[in-house]
């Protein structure tokens, strides 16, 4: 059995990092109806994969299960088909995502799963195990390995990781993810004033740098939409309704960053991306999360969603 998912020294599995390949070099072949994507709208990492699925026109070829947006302590992601906006597990009728992790670990001969249960999860229903839990890898798989299953020629032509731009994509992803993608969590997690001041400075240094870049060019890697834009969009679209309330309070995207705000609206309006953005679940999920409740929202109060018009014309087509 070909696999990149390795057993730990204790005989358990901690992560799943396999790959669907159209060239047949792995046991995971791109077939319509074979794969199920598990995710949750609130999670930006999950959102990378769910957007990849729709922007490449794979929503009919690859199933999607939206888990519960309330993440309870200890049990991990729940699957709650009885709740409006959540889906059932069509593979094992599981009540928790952890069940699929355990099934997959046993398939590999492991004693169990010892890592952290995360979303997204790409599941192979034919081999009955997880392919990958790596959001960046799943996004790239959807971009390149399912071309024969894309809904239209336009979807097939869209290349989010073109070879000519790969060095630039890697470079821009390096600093945007470090300063912004992960940086939005630093202020809320700070334990001292000095830590907070350093975190807020780093975050807004990154946002200021990206504002300058996007005021001169349409996309992060140049004139073409790439995965770097998708990976940054999922953070920007959450900023004013979530991260601002998690102590990232120096500036807002909509009122203080004209290029970032227009860029965010453009990605939101691209293809069917907006179908994967659910603000009630995003806001409700973050502020119901046991970690947020424990650190800064003990009463579990859900803030109001700001009134923002993501469908307003963006004008980004004027930037070459």
C-alpha cells in the first residue's frame, strides 16, 4: 500500500498526508463520487479547501459534509444533521469526525489516532479512509488532480498554482501567512502587554505591506488569481466580523484598507466562492468555541455581524 501517512513510534497515526494523483502514481485515483470533503464554514483553513472545490467546479464530483459550527471541548468536531445548516455523514453516519479518523488509522494497521482532529478532511469512500487533512495540500489537489471532473472548460483552465508563478506564490505566501494568516490570533492569545504590543505591530505591519502591494497589482502574485489569494481571502473576509473583536483593533479592513477591501470583495464575487462563506456560522462558531469562551468570552455572547456589502462593485479589473 502506497502511503505518506506514517505510523508514530507508539503505533498510532497523528496526521494524514496522502495525495490523489491523476497519473495513477498513488492508490487514490480521481473518480466522480469517490471522495467526500468534511469541513466547517467557520474555519479559515477548512475554507481554503471548500473554496477550492467550488472554484474548480468540482461540487458535483466531490461531496461535502458541513460539520457543526460549535466546537465542544474534548470531543472535537461534531456532525449534527439535525441542525439547520449542518449535514449528515453519508459514509458512516458518524456523530463525530473523530470516528472517521479512528477508522482510517485502523485501516493503516495503527492502534488508533493520537493527533488533533481538524478540518478539512478529504475522505476516500472506496478505500474507506482519510486521504489528507492538510488544507494547503487539498487545495492543490483540487487545482491539479481532478481536471477531468471539472464542470466546464473554464474551470479546467483556471490554474491556482501555475508553474511560472510558483516561486512568487511561495514567497508571498511565506510572509502573508506568517504575519497575517496566523498573525490574527496573536493579539487575542497574548498573556502580557508586551506580547500584545508585539503581536499587534507584526499583524498590522503585514496588513499595511499587503495594502501597498495590492494598490499596485490586482493579485498577490501579480496579474493572475492564484492559491495565495484564496489563502489570504479566507482571513480577510473574517477580519471585521471576528478578528477585530479578538483584540485586532487598530484598523478595520472595510474602512481603513481600500485595496484590501476591494480585493476581498473581488474574491468573494469570483465564481461560486460566496456560497462557501456563511457569516452566522463563522461568527457563531468563533465566539462559541470553548477556547475563546475560556479566555475572553466566558458568557458565550455572540457579537452582531457588521453590515458589510461584499457584493458592491470592486473595480479591481482596472488594475493591471
